[in-house]
C-alpha cells in the first residue's frame, strides 16, 4: 500500500517538479530583462539554469525512491520489489 | 464584481480562478468571488469565497476536536464505541509517519494529522457543493509554506554545517542550481495539489452546466473528488514527510 502511494506520488510530482524550476527561471529572467533592458540574455541563462535545476529536482526525487531498493536487506525483509 | 489583487496581469487571474471583469456563463462559475472588501491598517483586504469556506471547515474541525477531547476525558484502557474510531485514525497516521520518517521523528504525525484532515475536508467539500479551498493557489501555497519552513528548520537545527555544505555538493559550481531547486520544491508541491483539485472542479462545473448533469455527475464525482482528492491528500503528506526527512542527516 505504501509503495503504491509512493509510486503514484512520484508519477504526479515528477512532471511538475521538472516544469516549475524552468518556469520560475524563465519568468524571473524576463522580469529582470525588462528591468535592466538586457533582453534576451538573462532569460537565456535563466532557462539553462532552470533546466538544470529541474533535472536536479527529478534526480533527487527518484534517488530517494530507489534508495530502499539498494539496501541488500530489502528483499530479505519480505517486501515485494 | 471587482477584480482581486492580481488585476494588472490578465493571464494569472484566469489561470488561478480569480474574478475578472469578463462575463461568466450561467452555471459555469468557478471563479473565486470576493464577498467583501475590508480596510485594515491602510490596506484593502478581500474576504473571498475561499476564506469563508476555510473558516467554516476550521470551525467544523475545532468543534470535532473539542467534542473528541471532552469525550476522551473518561477514556477506557480497552477502547469501545467512538474511542475505537479515534484510536484507529490516530494510529494509522502515526504508523504512516513512522514508515516515512522513522521512529525518532514520529512526533511529526501530530502536525501532519491536522494538515491531512484539513486538506481531505477541503478536497471532499466539492461533494457538498462548496468551492474547494484547495482549488485556490493561496491555500495550497500557505500549507506548503509551512512545509518549506519545516524542511529548512529541521535541516538547520539537525544538520547544522552539513546543511549548508549540502548546497555545495557535488561541486560548488552547482550552488545556484541547488538553491533554485530548493525553492522550486514547495512551489511544485503546491501547484500539484492546486492543479489537480482545480482541474477536477472545472470539469465538474462544466458537466453541471450542460445536459450531461443528468447522467455522469456521480461517476465524475467519484473520480475527481473522492479518488483524486484522497490520493492527493495522501501524496501531499507523504511527499512533505519525505522532503523533511531528506534534509535530516541519519
């Protein structure tokens, strides 16, 4: 039951956590560009940073999920893989 | 009706459901209407539908908690009657927290029980004809702000220097990426809950505004309100606990 909830949590959260950093950086970049008149440089850097941050978020979430499975006692404890 | 706080930007009110000047089709009303404007310390505060519904649910939960407390004044060692139900609820949340955060941090169960009950009630309130408070970004943002605070509070108090060092790993150049990613965590949490509930509510409003309301509402309610509502509540609590646990060193 807990595993099912975990998998569903991962499914619904992964897409959003990939997208949100990109959008944050995009809007922050556009905002700063308008303020400073440096279009489109900060936006470009922002998008690159956002993609990397989104990748990091997804990596952290999946690493958390697969941590149990690397435990050699995981299958001995009688849990299903 | 007058538009609320975000009237300068037109896309966001439409996105999050705040009132705009645009006419609303009869029966297809999923905007957050503003009931009253109050002057408070020189600022205009808006009393919205979300706030009134939230207050109502807070009142219900308060009364329920007080009743339970009064009843459990004379508890018995072997539970009987209503005490069984209360013990089952508390024990379920307790074991849920233990399985996510370990025995040492089981005290988080008390906080997450409150969060769980509030989000569950909000999500299910669509069944009673309310506009779910969680279909407002303000509510979900407020709840995830507490999660954000807990994540970093526990990180700093338990992790100390290791918490700050974590931002420089694996290489110091990744510092900005790590910081952006940390700030994105609560935002994506709130957006997921908000988006799921808002989507369900909009589809339900659309169904009710057409002739389909004589056929499918029950099935749609089971999926969008009961299934998605309960699932999102469980996932919200679970992810919050995992994120908090993630920052605490073993």
